[in-house]
C-alpha cells in the first residue's frame, strides 16, 4: 500500500510548488464500527477525510486535531458498520440500467410466470410492435426445460418477441420473430452459435450465443439518449446497493460515448474501470475516457459461452448432453495475434472463459505470448468457473487474476451437477483452492446476469448455499471463503485487478475515501443473518452519494 508522508498531527502532505502542504480534514466519519480492511478484525474509532483522501484514522481526538475549522462530523448510527468501498469487479452497467427500464424477467419462476409477465407487459404497453426482455433462467423451473417459441405464441403470436436468458448467452424467440428473421430448418447457425430444434425438426425458438445475432436486427439500436439513461439508471441502482466502484465489462462505442460525456462533465458517481469491446481497442490503449472517477484500460473478449446454456467449452462432453462439449468462440492464431497486440499496447485483457478447456486454452496461449518472463499486465480471466488443478497453478504462475462471481456458484448448484457430473465439481468455483495457490481473486456479480447486490455476493462467497440455504451433497462447501477473505475480494483484490491497489481497497491514510456502510456487521453475524443486511450509506471520495431514507 502507498503510504503518505505524515506530520506529527497525522495529516497527509502533498507536494505543491516545491513545498509540503498539509491537507486538513473537512469531514470526519465516526460512530458504529469502522473496519479498515487492512488486517482481519482491525477497527478504528474515526476516519477523517480531506480533498477526497483519508487523512487520518484512529481515536476521535486525533481526528478532531486533523480537521479544519468548521469540518463536518458525520455520526453513523450505532448499529452501522463501515467497510472499505465494495467494488463489483464484473458488471455490465448499461445492462443493469436497461434491465430496470425494459421487461425484467429475473423474478419469473416457471413458463407460466413468463407468460404472465409477457401478458402484463403487453397490456401495459398496447402500442408496441415488438417486445424485448431479459433475465429469465429456467434452472429452477418445474418444467425442467428451456422455454420455446410455442410457449410465447400462446400469449403473444402477432408481434416478434425475443427474451434473453439471464446469462446473456441464449435467447428464446417466438414464431413471429423467427419468421421475421427468416430462421427456418435450413438456416445455418453462425460460427460460435447454435439453433435448437424440436423433435419435429423445427426451430424451437432457442438461440445459443452467436445465433442470437440472427434476431438482433429486429430491434432498433439504442440512441445516445437511451444509453445515457441506461448508464445513469445503472449507477443509481448500484449506489443504492452500497457499491462504491465497478469494473464495467464489454463497453461498446455508444456506451463509451455516454460515459465520456459523464467523465467530461465530472458527474461520474462511482469509481468506474472500463473493459471495452475489441472494436474499441484504441480507447483502452489511449486510456480514454479517464477522469477523477473513471479509467479505461482493458479489453473484454470471449472464449466460450455459459454453462447453463451448454456453451461453456469443456474437455469432456456434457454429462447431460454427450453430443456436445460446448462452443469455441475463438481460434488460436487470431487470438495469439490479439494477445500480442495487447502486450505491445500495454492493454489489460479481460477474457471470458467458463469451461475447463476454455480456461486451459487461454492460459496456454498466454504462455506462448509471454515467454519465459511473465510481464506485469495483470490479465484477467472473467468467471474462471471450471479450472483443472494444473491450470489453477498456471493462474498463479502467470499472475493471472481470477475475476469470479460468487453468486454464479449458488445459482449454478441447481444444474451444474447434471451438466458436469459429480466428478468434475471439484474443479468448479474453486475459490479456496485458487486462493491457496496464490491466485488473486477479484469478486463481482456479472449483473444483469445476476442481481448485482454486494450482500448476495458476500453471502455466496462465505456460505456457498443458495438463497434458501440449500446446497447439494458434493457441492464442495470447503471452497467457501472466510469473512475477511470475502471482504478482500471485493476491496483489496478488486483494486489490484484494476491497478488501483495503491489508492483503493483499505481504509488507510493516503487512500481515496471510498466507504460502504451497512446496518449489520458482516464479519461477525451468523450466516443466516447475512441476507437481511441493508445498505446505509455509500461514500465516494468522502462524498455521500447515496444514503438510506431512514
């Protein structure tokens, strides 16, 4: 951690005009419990902030000494608990906002509920000529199958309807949409995609990964005004949940434009680290946009699909679909060339890889490009869900960050055993094994695939049961993390994954004053109490950007 030079009064010193100028605190936070995040269990009575930086931590008397005349004292409620700011290391910001502003299907629990949600949406929006929605996931449904075009046709057959699965790697289209996109039994799926068929040989409506492109043209692309609403809404949602920062994945040109406007205006509310799509490579190479709360340095690419839709690339066939090993979305030659371009441009890569074969290929191709001397690029594998033991060691040897989302494990436990078989579960969501090998794990949510709630993610990381407390036999609950290690993956490790560990991740003098405040002590409460925790306050740069109404 960076250490600021200290005066006897514990004030941060900055160099200005060749002289040292002390920063005095303009706000003091005290009350409740304040965890520094430096060592397990370490707390302080007060934190003093000046110019957005932490200038003092310790007893209240020292905080008052560090403050300027008229400094504001914020007294937290007695039951409030402050932590270093929680960062979601993998989120699709515009997708979170779009989910809030369109047909959100993340609460449907059956085909019938999906139909009811569609019917209600059509009644509320009678003038629409097509419908797009997102968020369904069939793994808990009593039907035990994907939805089909015929399911949608029963309630809406006259206009195109396309509903994307929560993971973003599959979609179901009704017959009107299939016809509008000219998808027939003779249609060939694009490379890296799959069209599913009924027993009668007709398209079922399910389109996997790149096959979703076949219906993408049915919907008007969002305007810059739409995108601005999406990202602003996403920020509002995230601030209200207690996140102080986010690593924004797969940022396209339009979203980058909207974010640039916010950066120029100085109105970015949360720390934002962008990983752009390959077409925006130069933005990452040029570090644009950037600003007080925004950095663009990474590029996101995909190696495979998702486990739930059987697109994750595996060494061995799926246990419940022995005719497939998943989808390879990239070939070696083009990928190695792209890796080399990233090395030459000092661009961090964030590489989606879920299956064990996809993870293996990423790491082997990294070795080919890096050679004997591993550079300090901190390339990331996003998800890293199924990784064989020898490749877990490669993660450590290559300094590759495992960017993982704990909630995936507690959702996937309902279908991963059937997809992988019990024998392969030992290599799945192996947080503790990776950490024991020295791998840096950065914690995230993958919202809008998941809810995007830091409390759910913390619960998943430490309890490794679903939200009802269920876990199957053989789910390797020994992979659950300690409370402090769980805190680290959303604070210190998230900062490291974005080259920000010298200014974020702990409550220490000299760091940026980003804090997440909740109404329960996540370090000490019982497992079953974690999910009842609520955010109290979100503080970025010493500024309260959100607080609970009460």
